């Protein structure tokens, strides 16, 4: 029996008649960070969507916390603690910071920890606490990304999946958000990260998977993947 908290086994999926994923398998071990890297169009976001249930896995299996959850809805998976912070943030722009955070804690298991979780995310992101009554749509891109991550944490995740944490952000904000991920990881949160900044992602994560054209290209401990000449040439510009 695998000790992974999240397992994808030979997953195939896509959109309409367009197949994007071809038999992809990966494992996410608890209390660490796994990163998924690859070029634009490699299928990374599609894989996350198939894992979390926003699209169906055509073939293969998704196991989470010891159960086969392949056919469960995105809502059911989220209520069990499989939480996605999507690319593009998808905040409710006309709602305040605190209203967005309240929506993150909609599941029963999260509602029971609401006050504790709210205090926790405000400790991670003091700027959000300062602006808790401000509408999300008035925020900068970096502040919105902070709020998106905070909303994911409000859901009391067993696995927090983050799709493109630093997309469109300044180097300074990127460093700040990676600092928060480092804290979360040190506290034992399980994280699956898709990230364009491979230097930071591979430096912080424990294990990495490289996706190419919808198939698994390579995998291994992040330090080894970072030294792989093919990966360095294709994705790191080295």
C-alpha cells in the first residue's frame, strides 16, 4: 500500500474530443511539497482539473486519503480536503476580503475551524487583515494571489494544490509568497505546486514530475531533476 495521500494512476483526460493527458501517474506524499513542471500546453492544468474533479478522468484512477475518488465531484473532493488554488485566482471581486475567506470555509470540516483558520491566514498575510473590509477587485495582482492562497487555506486542506503561484507577479512578491509556502511546508502542510519559476519550485519542493505533451517525461527528487541537462535546457534556459 502506498503512503501517498494523493495518487493519480494512468490518468487520461481532455476536452470534448481533444485528448490532452495520456496515461499520467504521480504521487503526492504527505507533509511535503511536490512540484509539477512543464512547458505551456504540456497538460499541467488539465491534470490538476482531472485530479480535483472539475473535469472527468476518461481513464485511470484518482485516490485520495486512501479512497478511490475518481468519480466524485469537485465539491465532494474539496469537502474532503483536496483543495485547488486555480490559475487566475477566480476571486469574487465584488466581495470583501473577509467574505471571500468565509466562502473558502464553506465545507463542514472547515466551518468548524473558521475562527482558528482566519487568525492563521491573517498571521500569514497581515496585509489581508489590514484590508479585510476592502473589495477583492480593488487589489493588485499580488494581493489577489495572497487572497487566493488564503482562501484555499480557509478550506482546511489535507492537500493544497496551487496552479501557477507566481504568474504575472513581481520578483519581490514571488519571493514573499514562496516564503509563505516555506512556512506552510515546515508546519507539515502537503502541497502540490505547478509553477513557472522552476528555480524556486525545485529549490523548495521535495519531489518533481516533468510533463511533456500530456505524458510524464521524467520524475525524481527535485534536486536531481534540477540537475537534469534536458530539464535545464528545456525549462530553465541553462
